[in-house]
C-alpha cells in the first residue's frame, strides 16, 4: 500500500483582516514549522492572501485560496482566476466547499470545471464532497458522494493524482458534531473505491482524502488513525494557532 503524506489545511473562511491574518500566520509558523510528518497549508480569504504570503515566504507552510473561478479571464465581476492565485504564490485552491454549493448554488458540473481549471494552472485543487443530514438519515450518503466524486473527476488526465479530496459531512460543519472515526473511514474507503473504479488502483492508492467537519485537537488523532483518512480540512479550529497546532501534532 502506498504511504500517503498527510495534509492538514486550515480554512479561515470569512474571518480576520490584514493585520490579524498576518499575526495568525506568524503564530502558526512559529508553532508548526518544525513538523515534518505532514504537509501544512492555510487558506485565507482572497484579499488577505498577500499579507499571509509575506509572512509564510520561505517557510514550509503552503497557502491557497478558498475558491477559484472556472474561467481563465474576462468580464466575470467578483471572480478570482487561477492566474491571479498563481501570481500570489498559491499552491492550493479549495473547490466545491459545501458553503459554496449551498449558498452560491454551485453545481457538481461547476465544481468539475473549477477542478479542471485548477489542475490546468498547476494548482492543487482540494475538492470537497459531503452529504446533508437528511441524505444521511435517508441512507443516501454513498449515492450522493459517488455522484459528487464521479462528476468532479470525470475525464481528467494524468494530473488526477494531484487532486486532494475532502469529505465534509455537511451536518458536521460548524455544528460541533463530528463523524465518528468509523463513519469517516466508511466514506473515505468508499471514495477511494470510486476513484479506483475510474482511474485504477494505483491512482486510488495515491490520492489523498481529507476529513473536514468540526475537527479539533481532541479528535484529530482518532480520525487520523483510520487507514483512509489522509489529513484534515480544518475550519473554526484553524483560527487560533494553538488549536491548529494541536491538530497538526495529532500524533504527539
């Protein structure tokens, strides 16, 4: 079995300003720069990326954006292109977060287009999938996840191995609820199986699948102990350096 390098990524969502984002980036760097067991990244809001980039320049901590346009350029007011993100030194771009899907009506087809654009530009897309509480209660979780994964990854070339998938049960985002390690593993294993059916075992073993949904220092270790959980996409707990560092250092 391929040993996948974990990724711990902090999604700062719509929080902070230039000064507080730079301060948080500095604190995070001070606390986790010595970590060698995983990749680490933070995802500030678009306007704050330059301030964070200045702080993290030369550090092992990567950074990226919370969204990316499916268009290269043009008359698309408010959109942020891959080229813009690359010019800021971004490595990652979150694609299809549940909040984008729900509040901005992003479809599975649009998520696929954004994934393609990120890969074409050389960015690493962190593609989010997840089910609503009603879907879980109706035992439709795996059906929904299959549709999301198959659509997002459809027709990709050899670059598919650079995609990072993130399973975020929508009912666990910002609610304090967390999927149990067994629940997370069941879906992660299923996702890997979907990738296997599309691109073969070699790609499926390589691709990283993160868990997101109220990840905290006190549950990170148990989640990360599951064989198909390759890291975490952290929301609220990434907004303080101490809690984020606690998740990064999950094995200590």
